[in-house]
C-alpha cells in the first residue's frame, strides 16, 4: 500500500502514460474475473434470470462509469464530489465480491479435495465434483452484506458523524500560566468534497462550542483549488478563539495534483489560498513561529509547510521555523504529515514537546473501540496514523480529519474535532 485515501489522487493519476493503458487492461480483466467468480454464489441461490441480468447490468455499468470518470477525466484530474461518489459506489459493490470469492474459493478447495479422493479411491464415477452448497453461498452473501451496508452508511451518514475527542497531556516544563490551557485541533477539511451545508455548519458550531483558548488547523483546506472554498469561506470564518485561529499548509493545498495551464496559474492558486485564510481571520504559519502569552509567561507555536516521507512534498523547514526560539521554550509544532514527526521531529534536540498532524484520515475506514483497540489498513503505511503517541515525553496527535477525500464517506473512523488540555505535572509529596 503506497498511500491512504487522503492521497488517492496521486495513486490514480500519477502513472506514466506508456503504462496507462496496460494497467487499465489488467485492472478490467481482474475485475471481470472477480465478477464472474462471485456470480457463482448468486447462481447457486437462484435461477431467476432477472436477478442474474440485474447483477451483471449493475456490475458492468459501475465498471464503465468508473473507468470513464477516473481514466477518461485525466485532462483535469479534479476529484469532484460526483467522481468520488462513482468511486464510493464502485467500492461498495466490489469489496463484498472479494468477501464472496473467499468463501467460494475455500469451498472449491474442499470440492477439489473430494474429487481427487474419489478418483484415487477408485470410485466408479471417477473424479466426482460436488455441487455448490446453498448454505455456504447464503452465509457468504450474509457476511458480504456487512461491508456493503457499512460502505453505504459511510456515504449517507458516516462522513458527517463528527466526534469530539478530548485528551489531557502533562508536561514538566509547561509554564505555570498555561496549566489548563486548551487547544482545539482540526485537520484535512477538504472543502471541495463537501455536499451538505447543514452538516458542515453543525461541525463548525461543534468546534466553537469547545470554547478552547486557541484553534489550530493542520492543513489540507482544499482538495486542489482555492475556489473550492468559495461556498464555505463564510462558514469557517466564524471559527473563533481568544488566542486566535492558526493554520499550516497540507500536501493538497499546493495544487500539485492538477494539471495547470502554467506555473503562474498554479502560483496564483496557492496565493489565493493564502489570502482567503487571512480573510477568514486565520493566521497561516509558513515555516515560522509565533508567541502565545499568558500572565507574563509564553509558549511558542511553530508552523511548518508540508513535509512528508517518500514522494510527498518536503517544503517544511523546521530550522527556519525555529529561528530565534529558545531551546528551553515550550513548543507546539503544527506539521501536516505525521511522518515528519516520525522521521525528524521526535529525535530533534530542540525538544518539541507537542506536535499536531493530520493527513492520514485514518483512511476513513477501520475499527475503533475507544481506549482499547483501533485498526485501519493505513497502519501498514504510517507508523502513527490516529490519536496520541508519545516518545520520551514528546507527544504527537494525529487528527483523523474533518472532511473526506476519495471515498465520499467514513466507516468506523469518524470525522474528528480534537480538544487537548495542557497540564503542568505536579510532584506528589
């Protein structure tokens, strides 16, 4: 796995043209083989030709729409809400088929074993091939219905099922005046994906209801274009906190996943994105820091541009951002990609006490039992992918994201508003 859903566009689009057609031929062939094999479960349960034809009409129709929207739209490479829904429905029907073939393949192994045994035992019938059992096909369809229903629910309700997650973190070197200081973190808004003004407004109200001392946004305001914020700017401009709203850039904010008519157009898009954050009253930190003060004491808030391991943009410059910051100062770092903490920050001798990131979205799919268990396929790509992590007293929070991208929904990994309270460690006597 090279990339989470958050970064679906590079995976889909950034393929050399000479390999483009071959990869699609392989993909379509694989899809059709899966489709035909999974159909065996349907055929075992019913001989109704209308059901059979319905199965193939839906399957082939979704495949054609998917190929047309994803491959046929490469001239603009924009992941629009409609294209995301095409992708979402494609996944909703395709993933259950993978479940079906696991059951069918297991049954075929048994059937093959029975046939070989009958032949080796000298049966008069020779190689005996048992029929498929309706019970097993029924069971397979029942199990496959779980991801089918979950993915539909994720698109209908899950993507706006905002959760407030609260943490209290203790630090020995936290200035006394900041004991009890609260931070609300949001990340990965991806405004170009939104399709429900009422639900988004509810999520924004939920952020303000936390009444934190400061609000910090850790990147990916848009999918690609600054004008994706046009319909949402007035809503996010209502975010308010006593110490203000601060932000950094994420990998999608640079417009790297679109084909621009010129480099000047791309720069203009990024400049507009920066301007609109200023218009909303947000302070965008571009490899720089600012000071948060309280009762004569202060902490440093540091914001870097995107820095991601692998092929992601590495515009973040921690050295530049920390110029003039005393080593002993209490520091909060905003860095979009958690791989920056993994690769660089947690070993840095400047001792950044708290880093806030996003980027992974928790892949928008997984299983979580709060305080006990969490799992998502994205864990195989990112060591730190959701929640709080600690390394020798240095903390990282990876926000699961406010919005969504690629699959237009969320299953198990819900959109998140994080509230972190800073606490001064008290020595017990």
